[in-house]
């Protein structure tokens, strides 16, 4: 039996650069791993099954863990299966990458359990076919994401703040969010920005970081703008929507202020966490 804890992420900035011929968009973002976790337990079995706890029902065939396992089996001709037990804590459809992280950790764990010995390149190839941000969760640290999000450049960053993540249980359609975007052809040079300053400061964020989805998504879901302002009013030094939403995060200088702010937004699902670090 193998037990793993897939982590969540936030996007420090998300710039939409252009729509591509294949229908996807080129983006510019920075993924930061955070300490909100799901749990996956995988046991050897003759057939492949996925059981999910802690979320609304989704058919096994639509589950990203199942899809990841199937693709891995087919690529390497694996004849046995596994029993995958998924305990959800990261909210789904929240812009936190929970499903993507689960899929990535399924690939990593089954690679070991089935003794496939696939290279990281081969795992990332499968991950990229499953979802744009799944390759990030195969890494151990922050990364700049380009292309659809699958072209990754590792960066050594320290986010020295307490993070409050608020999820109002609003589903934001990614397709709808992209349809209302006016592409920005002048991207921030994150590589140069983060090369100069490894410890992220509020001044750096305020002067350089934006989420291009906020204007259109906030117009459709004004409660998200209200949550962002509420975080600022209650001590957040910086606040932003993660991904295409609907989670909003705020950065705080200390744990007490972060916890108090989260309490004031208790009618929503909220988390107090830090940047996730890897041993």
C-alpha cells in the first residue's frame, strides 16, 4: 500500500497572451505549491478502480486519477490494476489544481507500484495530454508556466506570507472565462523578475503581478470582487484570484491576522496555509 498527499497551488499572476490555432491560449503564470492536501491510498489489485470520498459523485471513467492510470497502463502494457482511494480536501473547480495534482500523484505512485520505471519526460508527456497544469504537479517547487501551462521553468522562490484561500463554491467555466478575455501581447518577464528577487515582496507583487481573468470573471460574479476586497480590508497585504477562479487568496504577514480574516469569511470554505516546501 502506498499513501501520498497531493498538494494544491495558487497562480501568482496569470496573463493571457494569445489564442492559438489549436483553440488553446498561450499563458504566462507562476505556479506556487501550497499546503492544502488531498490524500490518495493505492493498493495492488487485479482490476483498476477509483473510490472517491469528500466530494460530489463523479463517474470513475471521468475521474482524472482513473484516466491517468489507464493512460499509464496502455503506454507501458501493464496488465494488472490497482485500487485507488481518493480523499478530497482541495475543493474542485476552484482554480487550485486539485484534480490535476491527484492525477500527477497517481502517475508517480503507479510508476513505482507497477515498477514501470518511466522517466520524468515520459510521465510529463502523459500528464500534458491529460491537462495543461498536470505537469507542474510532477515537480518539487515553484515554476513559471508558459504555452498552455505545460512548458515549465523551475524557480527558487520564497513566499514568506501566511495565505488565506477562500472558495465561495462558485463554478467558473474556463471556456467562458477565456471567451471574454482580450489577449495581452506584452507579458511580464517573470524569469528576469524572479531572478532579481528570490524572496517575494508585496511591492514586487503590486507592481508586476496581475490576473487577466479578474475583470471579466468579477463582472459575472461580483461576489468574488467582494471577497477580494474583504481580505484586503481585514489585513491582507495582497489579494488575487487564483487561475480562472473561483478561489481568491490573500497574503498576510502573520498567522493570527490570517486566522482572524478567515473567520470573518467563514460562510465560505476557507483555508489558512503556507507555501508548500519539499524535503
